[in-house]
């Protein structure tokens, strides 16, 4: 008889975890011991990510899909129910839900959903030289060392 939660890696278990991640569930929810006895702890899943290259690739793809799922959820939440007259509490809750999903999506897929940072200069087509950091030290007249 074994005690505790399973820690043996199987393809079926990996598929279950990654499918649920891709569908938008958090890893914390998936690994909640009260919910599914057959799902291992978060620590075990993270160990698999580190130690198992095939699972790591599957996990990373599931996280990318999860970001897309969250982006879709943002639109659904923002559209809300066409039949309801939302209260200020509903609006505040939905704003929080949207902001949380935007933040997570920006971290999971920063190139697509992250903040865009524009660097100026260094455009070879316009003849600008590349951006350079310059440190200048000037001595002030009359100051003794």
C-alpha cells in the first residue's frame, strides 16, 4: 500500500495535466489534493518539468495555448451578458478577472501579449548610428583631489 499522492510519471498523467493547463486551469487547481487523488503535487510536476525534456516541451506548449485561452476569456468576460445590468461590484470583479488574465498572458507569451518597448535610433535604413551608452567624466576647475 502506498501513502500519499502519485509521483510516477506516465504519458496519460502528463497529457491530463497539460490538457487542463491548455484549457485555462491553473496548475494549483489541477494539483489540488482535495480534487483529484491521481494528480501529483505541484512540486512533483515541477520536478518532471526539470527532469523530463519531452514533458517540459509538452508543458511549455500547454502554457502557450493557455495564454491564448486566457486572451479568448478576456473577450468573453468583457462582453459580459447582454441581458444583465451589471452592478458596480460585477464591473469591478470583471475588471479584476480581465486584468489577471492579461497579466498572465503577458508573462506566458511576452512577445505577443507583453508590453511593447520601442528603442529609438540605430535604424540602418535612415542612416542613424546604433544606440550607444556613453559615460563621461569631467573634471571641474578648481576642485582638488
